[in-house]
C-alpha cells in the first residue's frame, strides 16, 4: 500500500496523540501538520496534512509526495 492509502485509515477517527503516532508510522519520513478546516496552505513535499473539524475528528489526510 502507498503512504496515501495507509494514511486514509485514520479518516473519521478522533485525532489524538496516539493517532498522530500511528500516522507517523504509516507515512515514515513525513512531517505531520494538523490543520483546522479553515486553513489553506501550499502542499509541501514529504509533509502529511491532517484536516480536522472542531471536534478534532479527522476529515481528510493529504499526503505530499
């Protein structure tokens, strides 16, 4: 499985420190950047963006190549 496919496993789950550690294991070598759903940023290489809602539930995960 690709890093992007692996990262999708956390979508719909609460974003916790344990979940962040799990994500780091799924996308090794990537920087994890958590965003609330009103932020817009440039996607950087080797960076995984976790978009969360106001309840800290993961909406989507964007994996930069």
